[in-house]
C-alpha cells in the first residue's frame, strides 16, 4: 500500500464547476501538506502549502487538511479551461524534518469550455 | 527572480551509457532535491543536498548519485543506464533544507530517454 493515495482520474468538469481533489495518507507523522499543479511536459508548480490541520484559501483555491482522518483536499472554484492539468498532492514531516516529499499519483483534470 | 533551471532539457542515451544532469536553484536557495517521475511510479525522491552534503537519499540503486557545489548548483549522475531509467528528472530548490519553513520549487525537468 502506498503512503499517499490519490485517485488518478481523469476528472472532467464543465467550466465554472467546483472541483474537489483528494488524497489520503497512512503516515501520521506527516505535518506539511502541499498541492502542486503540473501542465503537460512541465515541472510541478506549487499551488498551496499548509502546515498541520485546517483550511487555507488563495483566490479560487482552498486547501483543507484533516489530520484526524488523514485526508487532504483541494477545492477549485469557478474552474477554468486553463486549470486543466495534473494535480499532485505531496506531504512530508516527522522528527527529521527531511525535505523528502511523498507524492500522490496525481489527478488529471480537464475543464471543458 | 529566476526559477530553477535544469540542463539539458532532453537527452537520448543508450543502455550502458552514463549521464549527468545539472540543476541551478533559485538565487539564494541553498537546498536542492532531485526526483524521478515516471508514468508508473509517479514522483519519487532521489536525494536532498544542503551545503554540499547529502542529507537524505531515496530508495534507488547506487547507480544514481549526486553532488552539490559551493554555489548550490547540483548535478546528478546515472551510470550504466537501463531502459527503466527513462523518466523526467526533476530538480527542486528551497531556501533551507526540510519543509518546516518553506517548501520546494521545481524546475522544468530533464527528459531522459534510454534506448
């Protein structure tokens, strides 16, 4: 079983829809949670970075972390065709404070005009 | 501020050869990490460097090695290439090691094809 599980999709939604992307994890030591967006043939681009449980909002994006359930989410409001990409969750933490990120498989999102 | 740069962007090699990939971090960033991305395994951590020292290493064979220079630039080397080494190799930089103060910013990657 992978440490981080993410539904690979693909997920197809109409423009303007609210998108919900999710990851579950098994390692309770994780404290830092990130969402990256990756366009085809590009490197991952950081969208959200959160520490521990709670919500964080940045424009149309909201990240939620529920450490008790070992579950994180990314919501995209008013989705746009330009949001079409692969979304990767990543996490790290623990006593060693390593820079090693553990990634989910990524969810491919298509927003149709 | 310029982002992470990686060279070359594309490489084609044959089995048994070796390859060296280069990464220049964001100006002022002193920590560099390397990842391998494949369709089957996704993004997997290779190693993390800070102040020219390897702080952490992923579960890859010894054919994969790296180093960091005094200007924070980093290189990774893969010797005796295998077909399964075909992947996108990503470099990420952060101001300091670990993720308690900041996270990592990725470069565009080097796409390696092994024939």
